[in-house]
C-alpha cells in the first residue's frame, strides 16, 4: 500500500519534531527506561543484520535494563546450540571457553557476521564480568531463539545423552539415522529430497522430544543442561517441520519459525521463574507487530505480535530501529562473501526520510506521542542479502505507532565489525521476503 501525500504535510513533520528526544548518551535513555516501567518483555529491533549502531545501542539499553530493572536474560535471533555455548561462557561454566572471541568464532553458519562480531564480543565480556559477582541462580543468560539448527541440535543431544541416559540415547540415534541420507547438515537438502515423498523424519524427532521429557527426572542435577537437551529436541521437531514445509509453497515456514521463537521465549521465562524478565534482540520484521504491516494480509504473524497478544498484561515493550544512510554488512546473494556496502539515503515517502527531514540527528520517539500518524508508510528493512542498486524494494508498508511502542532513529550508521569467519556450509532457509 503506497503512503498518501497527507503523511508528509508540514503539520505531521512538526508533530514528529516535537515528539523527538535527542539521543547521544546513556543518560538520554532515561526517558525510555521510564516508559518501559515494569514491563517483563522488552523487544529491541534492527533494520538490518549488519549495522554497528544497532548492536551498540541495544547493548546500552540491555545493560541498563539488567542493572536497573533486574532483567534475567538476552535472547536473540540466533541458533540455540551456538548461543547456549555463549551462555555457558558468560555464566562462567567450567570448560566454557577462554574468551568471548573464542566462543563466538564457533558461530560459523552463514551469515557469520550477524553474531560473530566485535560488538558481540564486547557485550559477552561485559556479561561475563557482571555475572562473576552474582550467585549461580542470578546470573544473566544468553540464548538463541531460532529454528534452523536441526542437525547441530541433534548432535548436542547425542553428546549429552551418550553420557547421561543410554535408553534415551537410542532415540537420538534413530532420529539421526533417519536424517543421514538427506545430508541434513544442509537443511535445504532435506527440504529438496523429502519434498513430495510420503516419508519423513517427523515421527523420529517427536519421539526424541517425548523420550527426553519423560526421562528428565533421571538426568543429572544440572537443571540448565537438562533444559538445554529438551530445547534442542524441540528445535529438532520444529526445524523438521520448517524444512519439510520449505518447498511446499505458501508462507507457513515464516509462521513456523516465529511461533517457535515465541514458544522458546516463553519457555525461557518459565524456566527462570515468576520474576523473570527477558530482552529480545531481533530484526524489526520480527519484533514489530505484524498486524501493523502488509504481512497481516498474507496471513503472517511474528514474535512481536504473538508476545503482545499473550502477555500484554505482564508488560510488552517493542523498540524499532532505523537509519537514513551509511554503510552495512551484507551479501549480494545467499552464501556470498560478506561485504561492507554503501546504504543510500532513505527513499522519499518513507518513515526514515520523514525522520531525516525533521532533523538530521539521532532521536528517540514514543508512539504515544505520534498516535495520530496512522497512515501506512514505507519503512526500510534490510536483510542479510542486500543489493543497494535495488534498495527501493526493501520497504515494508507500516502503521508505525501500532508497530512499536518506541522508535530509535540514527541518522548515519556504519557497518558492523565482523570476526571474519568462513561459513560452514550454505544452508538456505526461506525468509520473507527481505532475508531476515
């Protein structure tokens, strides 16, 4: 839906300018922390997967939420097994790695720069230092919400059950044997080779999850290790659904993925107790309410919508991010070498252009202060696959005040600083449609 001219009348620009809070230092976040109040779910977005300032401002907000409001964990748009290894490091588990850089270098699924970057090294080392003085049951966790890690999750269960439970171990062996002919280390291979066949591996992964849950009382006393095993089994179940549905057409894979991420966030909250609070880092396309975009017409949901619908009484606060121009880390196609690309100034008749016109400075805006600006407007969304020459297609028609509770606009941004890790394989999940 194209924005109408009424979106850009001077009165609207004046309204946005009056609603803008300048953003330059941690102290400027005071108003945001006050607005978040006692919310237990805080979702922090990004308009790309390769922008330095999105990571650093989310880190600044997250540190304050942890120190001042008692948040329990950060959960991100990343694979569960990789992020759980980082969780072990920041909590100081034995044999969990010698440094955050060492652990993050194991994040080798393309796009590697998304989490294997120096911005994340800084956050992880801060979490480790912060956790060092806390009792074990109060340490801040770091977890991945995504669904892609089918084989990696089964390998993690394999290693755990091999030592802990010979009976349950047989179920993971059966599941891995089922997937082995499909070369499931590349999930897309399972999608291609099982498409149109009456046989699949759904039954095996469901049995695996059931066996783990039924035998959990016999596992060791490391409760987080038990939770990790169960979560990996849940990833296996939902990843099998995701990859099997990939070539079937329609938008079911998007909903499978975001429902899995929402379910994982809820499981983490339950695991951490009645006082738990969670910070979620994901792309705007996931954390901004899908009902405020043209995704709704396609029957799509996302974690921002699902969490808001189910937990509004507990407090859900979603912060979108965006910028006007600069550089960004991305690839020209799936699996391509990462490149620092020039991101052109936002196109006219877009949310980012409008914010630039109100003043070329970084700012924070609360939706309650612009609640009358409900006409849908283009809002930029850059994924891991990006071509600046076709950048005009990367805009999502959005009702901004409905999509977020607050928005952080950064006038000029720079590419994230990667650890330069060679990807292990080129598994290609389906994304909609911006590679997010």
